C-alpha cells in the first residue's frame, strides 16, 4: 500500500521524486536534495500555511490581557498563543474590532472586562494536512529543488506553475468547509430605489 506524506521528510522526499531526484530519508542525509530541503522546507511550509485561512490550520483562543498597557495609540495589550503564525480576526462578543499585531502581542482598545477572541493560523503538523494541501506543498518544494539541485530553470518553472495551480485548487476545496455566506443585498436595493 502506498505511503501517505504525513511528515516533513515524506513531503520533501516526494518533492525530490517529482523533480527527478532521489528520495530522502532525513534532512541530515548529506545529499544535495536533503541539504536544500533542510534549508528551505520550514519556511515553505509556514508560507504555504499563511497564504489563506486554511480550515485545518485555523483555531480560536481567548486572549490573555497583559498588565502593562502599550506605549501609545492603543489602550490594551494581549498575548497571542505561542503557536500563532498570523492573526485572522479579533472579536468581542462576535463583532470584529480594530487591532494591530506587534511581535507576539495584539494591541487594541478594549476594556478589562471584555473577552477578546482571536482567530489565528497556527503551524499545523503534516499529519493533519489534507492531501490537496500536501500535494501543493510538494510541488512548491519540487520547483525549488529543480533550480537548486537539478539546475533546470525550465523544469522549475513548470513545477512552479503546477504548484500555483494545485494551491489554487486546494484553496477552492478548503473553502467548502463552511456554510456559504449570503450576500446582504438589501442596502444595494435600497440605494437603487432611492
């Protein structure tokens, strides 16, 4: 039975095979493929995880208010969860509020008795990635390997185009994970009638 790419090594090994290279068994194998994967993989994975609001890599958390207030512009500071890659939304009672991200903190104007909820993207483990996302990351890594190992710019370009297509397909599939939002047309109709 075929294996599932559920670890960083397996994702990189498949990427190497896609570009015509040898499979890798570890990042420290000493091969050119392993060296490139060790140097590039984590940034590629994190970049891919943050290029849209993936359902499998999105979570919510109640924010912890910090005792010290920001220096200026905002009245409150909150600590982000330690595994946050990027913030999608900050809400109070389900309503979005204005905020800025400074390092690992959120600055906003909120009173001490309000509960802030953050929607954020985290570094999901490869074992939780759906296959459509895994394949897109494999093609992205394959395009990098084609340039740095195979030294074949045309192959790299072909693999990069395939990676872009696969990532677009992945975003489409992932967008089907929630109820479709209805467009509120009442204000457009009211404007047209006036």
